[in-house]
C-alpha cells in the first residue's frame, strides 16, 4: 500500500490489494472532508442526548414548512423507483441486486454490511468494479459465473452515520466519522465515472436528526463537489427519516439539502428505536406503527417534487406493496432479489405513471399530539424470546463479517437488532409484566438468553460473543446509542 498522507493512520494491517481502495489520494480526500466538518460534528455530538420535554415543530421555521419551494429536478434514472432493493456490499449479493430487475439498488454499509475492516474495504472494491464493468463472481461450489447484465438497477450507497466513529482510521489524532469514511471513499473513486455513464453519485443518508445536521451534510457535499470538481448539485441524496426529532423537521431538512435531495423514506425499525431512546422514561407503549410518519414523509416529498419510498419489506412484499401504493408511495424497498418481482407487479398494476408525485396527502398535516399518540401494549414471553433469538442471529452474522440473515422468513439486520435490543432494554428498565403475569427481570432475560443459545441453530459461530454483546446492551444503565462502540475491537 502507498504511503499514508500526513495526519492519517490506519490501525489494522492492510493488505496490498486494499491499496486500490485506500490509496493515498483517496485517504487525503477523506481527511479533507473530516477536517472541514470536524468542529461542527463534535459540537453536534454534544447535543445528541435526548432533550428535556417532547419534540415538536419549530415555530421559527413555519415559513419553510408552508412555503411552495421545490427541490432540484430529479435525475432521469431516479424518476421511476417503483421497486428498490437493499443489499450488502459483498460481491455476489451486490451483483444479484444490480441484476434483480429492481429500479434502484442500495448498497448498504450501515445496516446490511458488517463493519469489519476487511469487509468494508472489500465492499468499496466491489463498488468500484461496478462502475468499471469489471464485476463478476464465480461460485466456488457450482462454478456458476455471474456478471453484470445489460439492464442494471441505478446504484445508490448508504454510508454509516456521520455520528459514528471509524476508530481504525485516525485523522489528526482522532477517529474519522464513519459516514465520511464510507461516503468519501465512494465519491472519490466513483463520482466522475458514474456521471460519465449517464447516472450519478447517489447516497442515502441516515441518522440526520435536525435541520442543523442537514446543513452540515450539505456543507460536506458542497466541499466534496468542489474538491472533485463535480458539477453543482451532481451528488444526490435520498434521506431516511429515522429520528423522532427529524419527523418534526422533514421540510427543514429537505430545505437545507434541496440542491441535492432526491427522495425520502420513513425510518422503519431505526425510527422506532429512536422513539424508545427519546421516550425511555415512559413505560413501554406501542405507537401507531409509523403510519403518521409515513403520511408526513409522502406529503413533504411530493410537495417538494421528490419521491417517497416505503420502508423495507423484510418478508414477502405483496401486501406491503399494496398498502404502500394505496398510501401514495412511489415505490417500496425490498430486502431480497426474490421479492422484486412481486413488488414490481403491484406497482405496475396500480401505478401506471412513473411515480405518484401528484398525490398530495394534504390529510397528513399531523399535530405533535398525533405524532406522539400511543397505547399500552402487552408483551408475551414468546415476544421476548423472539427478540433475543433474532438479535443474537443478526449480531452473530455482523460480528462474523456477514450480512443480514433470514429468520422465519424475515430478514434480520443490524437495524432490526438495534430495535430488538432497545425493546428488551426498555422492558427490563421498567420491569414490564408479561402476559403470563411474570415480571420481565434480569434473571428471566438470562434464562431465555441461555435457552436461545442452546438451540440447535445457534451452537456454532460467534454466538457467545454476540450473547455477551447483547447482554451488555440490554442490561446497561442507559440505552447505548451505538452497538459499534462496544464491538469495534472485535471487528478490526
């Protein structure tokens, strides 16, 4: 590998092959993004703890919410996204997703890809090969060869959160932001060639909690465009609204990123996790399942000329696709190539136009009270057991360098594991009474955890480490905001 640029240190030993991704020029670019945003990110982290009181709409930004402004015109390949597919960045899965027939392929570093360092670097190498058309995979068992088809899904990349550190890459004595590491490497290696091939450098940003954070990301994108000499507004971003405060600032977030915005998606499991995080002192309750957020997202997206995609279907998507298209969504995220055909059929049958931007959803002018409305729900022992088993399986795969796993016909990933461990933590914190009448206690958690570990399917691999990680997360005094902070040493 080439000599590292000044101020950059990489902790793990890096192979010679990784030098293609971690070139001196690419790392210098990441360092420049980090240095430009460092102070602002550090200030934001200080204010990331849940605030006193309940989140609400900002009276000072009413003009933005009620204004008739629009975001930038959508690129041609982002106008019709009736089915998107989320995929790990591993070579076989990425090829399958690109060739699946979906309109959009989201290569996900945040939830579908283990953050082991070798896995991250390999993912970036695969993305580079997509744009140089040198991407193929040969199955060692069958000898079957896969290569890029003639009709590929548009490619979008989801970096990890900018609030998560990448502690194995040090810039000027401190870890770089994981989101800047992921986004920076992708943009440096692929932005220009993507534009040359009539597409563009597309990102999905997660974890943006406020207008202030959106403004910071906008500054990062402008800085990246300047350093790479890209046309103004050429980096386009899809925004996942997965923070409770962000639900009250959707218009403000889009307004800050209006030159780059391409669409919106409700946050699914990540949003439900953040609701628990912000309302941790409340006894466990069930929200409306995200219905209020879905309406707000469609309304905000369509008013600004953007597409709204429904949250990822983790199971067979037909029923969810039917509900999504009736609600006014322009498409649906799927989690497996086998789900694409069913989702496409629903949208092809029920949405003859490229999208449904004409659906206003003005009925979704939802008050703070409506957004925070909830009802008490019962928790069964089976529910607890299912949460433990699914979280264990997802975390074990994550620690092993793998991607999402199938559990009872449902796709489990880091985001679902995050929600499951947050629910377990919340139930334990409040000592909820189960439907059986038993109190959910640390002792009962340990009993059910041991039961799950002894199951036939959980005997091999890194389940013991996954169990230790889950135990630390569930029994912690406070709800840990980041699994990675506890596990990164195991993932070097």
